[in-house]
C-alpha cells in the first residue's frame, strides 16, 4: 500500500521554504509526497512554527491510499470514501432532523425524521453520491441491483423535491445493520501534525473521536454482524450549521465487487480491517 499526502500551500510560503517542490497553480502550490517522505516532516515543522505566530503553513491537505491487486483481493472490508459530493443538503431543502436525543456536547445522535428533500437538478447524474451532510443518494439502477443481489444492511427510502413531490429516479440509501466499533490502531486528529491532544473535537461521551480519520480504519471484529453494508458507531467531524459528525461507511468484499461490476463511478475505497 502506498500513502500519498497532498498539500495546498500558498505560493509565497512554498517558494520561500520548499524551493521548486510541487506544482504551481498560481497563488497556490500543489505538493504531493509519499507520506513517509522526509519533506513531510519538514512541512510539519514549518506548520508548527507558523502556528506559534497564529498562522498555518498549508491551506489544505488530503491523503490517498493506493493498493496492489493482491491487497484488494485479500481485504476483509472496505471503507467507502465520499467522492461525489453535492449541495445543498437535505436540511437546506426542508428535510427535518429530530435533535431531542442528540448529545448536547457534540451534536451526535440527531435522527432524520422526514423523507430526504433535495433539489432534483443538484443531484449528480451518478449511481452513488453524497450530500455535504453525508446523506447518501443512489440511482434506481443501483437500488434494484443491490436488492437483486441480496445485499444486506441496506435500506431504501424515498427522495422528494422541496415541494414534497417524489423523485422517482432516486433513493436514499440507509444502513440497517448493527454499527461496528472503531478500535486502535485507527488514528484520528485534526491533521497529521495535530492529534488534538486538548480534545477540542473529541466528545467526552465517546460519540465523536475527532475531526478527521488520519489512518486506515480498524473495527472490532466482535461488533460486526456480517452485513454487506455497515457504519461505525463512533463518528468523526464537527457540528457546523447543517453539518453533523458522521460515521464511517464500510462495504463487504461482495458489495465492493458488485459496485465494480456495475461500474459505479467515482468509487473510492480503502482497505479496512477487523481486529
């Protein structure tokens, strides 16, 4: 497995401290490096120095993981990474959430109490998409395939436009299986250089582990009920307006192979592990 980290760094800062590393996009430099590259450590040190002055050295970051065919073939589970993301989300179109049992500290536990309402023209013409609030929308084609192949752990709810009219081409995909527990060595934090040791984004009740998952995902084997589609009990993220902390979504090898056979576009997964 190869891990690549990508930074977006202001061009003046990149030019001053990194020389000609990366690709200039005008006012921003795109820097891609193997995660274990010594220059990643240098960027971390620069960021800590900038933080002491109330600034950040990089403007954004992301990690991609690339696997060999053998690693894919032997995987026990796959973590689904949202790729096709759109807005506005359900709550911005009239979808209601019941927060009466939500955690007062982190906002976890809000329950969708109505059908999902979305603007039809905002939904990507893809089989599988996520709103910015991580509501999952799938095509009729994919819904029928999941049902025909006996995919377990998947539920299908209607999608409506903001006026309440049914959108017949789409379904909301929900997870009906028992949640699984995230366990070490899964690493969660703000970024690779800030593991949130002060607990700013961690819920004391254990609902939210932190802002971002930084490593591959490990879940407790005993918590897995064998379903093809599952989600984690613990969440990552933060409550910001219509955004809530969200679980990780996991696929069985059977479901992953089916999605590949159906040529579901923009499908991004990582190998996940049962511990």
